């Protein structure tokens, strides 16, 4: 069993650090050992658009005169709502919440800037990595991070090109390399092609996205077989789907994360009936986070995997009606609901041993 304790320090004094510790007693029954946690997450924020009609982008529906009647008031409410969610994620183990968070369905860098400048996120000092994708609707992936915990030193965006489909455009896959409290960690953020047209018919597009992701992972492992990699995103497939298991080489058991295979902690959650979005009375777990062997074992660094969470607090769920319990969405079709997102966010908890006092 894990219990969490937070030492209380004088916040006025800059010389004293706030340390969050996890007391993990199940592995050490006679003597508790102290660990320091870190949280990395992902959130599909459901169409975070500004209210402007951008030339060359199919975003006219998200304007005050468009189909969704997307006004400044609705935009500001969504920013406040998302900030509430992100601000609470992971705070049960660390007062700073998620140190690194991948994002999907953001229109541009400006909306992310508006988001991180909304209380309570502003005080955490999040910074942004973002590239414009060729997606025709103008939605991108991106990443926010707290520089006091994660120092970025390199980032790159990869475009998915599908053979025999020269006019196919989708979201890029983002790779961010940085140092997470002393450990070099590579975070990949993806938003694979949707199931539009049917799951089986559209599967080749997601297999292509998986192969691109796999090639990026392999390039990192070729440089360092013990590279610490987190592959995260809305994959539009479940942990047991061919694109994830075969294309990305995800496995559901930690001991199988060998020879380049990625451990997928979301598979166990999925098998328990836990999902991040619902469709026709069926739960899917499209929002996934897979990790390389080094983050499973802790080899070559300090942090190792501890646990996976779907952040699905009651206020994020539809309270009543035919869709009670589903994610509380901003829109259902063209109808404004005033909710948060059609996806629940997810995050992983990593732990490292605390430094001993001299």
C-alpha cells in the first residue's frame, strides 16, 4: 500500500525546497523507504480553437458566426475548465502536478499560451513546444512542461506520409528531449488518424502512424539501447489493437518490455474496463502512454515506473441522461454542452529514491 506525505516547509525562504515523498512500505515491510515522484501526462482537450477564422485552415465552424457559435465567452470558459483539470492532475503525489503534459487538438501555439497563462497554471511556469501540422482542420499536438523539473534541449516534428495517398494530411508526431530532474527522457506526442470510415477500413492509416512512431523510437534506441522514452498520445485505437501491439510493439506486461518492446501500462486498465472515451455504450482507451525498458527497470537513471492513472473525477463526467458517466464534452454535434473534453486525461507516475541527508 502506498501512502503519500508532504513535508511542510517555509515557502518564503528560497533556500528551502519543497519535497514530496512517497512512502512505499509493501516492498520493504520492516523499514519504509522514501521516494520522490514525478508525473508525465497526456490530454486530448477536444478542439481548443481560438475564435478567429484563419486563412487556409478549416476552422470557420469555430467562430462566433460558425456552426458552433464559438464565442470569446465560451473560449475563456474552456480555458478555465482545462486549467482546472490540468492543475489537479497528479497533485495527489506531487504538489506541482504533471511536470510534462502532451496535448492534442490544439489549433496553434497561441491557444496553448492562453491556457498556461490561466490560473492555476501560470504560477507553475509552464513552457511550450509546438509545431504547426499539415492537418486540414488545423489541429496539432504540442507539449507543455515545467522548466524547474524538465529542461528541454532538443525537439523535432515528424510528418506522416502514407504511400499511395499523396493528399492525405494528419497531425505530425512530436519528439521532445529533455532532462527530468537529472534523467534524460524523450517524450513523443502523437494523434493518430481517426476511425472515420470504419475501424477496419481506416486501420492502415493508423498502422502507418504506428510505423512512423516505431521508427522514431528505434532511432533513439539505436543511439542508446537504454534510452528513456515515453510514447504518448490519442492513438484512436485500444491497447490491444494491431496498430499498438504489432505496429508500435507495445506489450502489456513489464517483464516483456525487452529488445525494444514498449511496456503499455494502459493495457491492464483497459482489460479492467477502464477507458478514456465512450461510444455507443462501449469504453475505449485511445489515450495511451507507453514506455521503454529503461523506465520500467530504472536502469541507467534514477526514475522508474510506478503506476498509471486515468483522471476521471466525477466533475469530468456527464451527470445525467443517456450518456451519464461519459466524458462531459464541450460539444455533442453542434450542440454546446459546456463541458471539458470528450476524452479523460491520463498520466504516469515515476519514482526515484530520495537523496540521503548528509
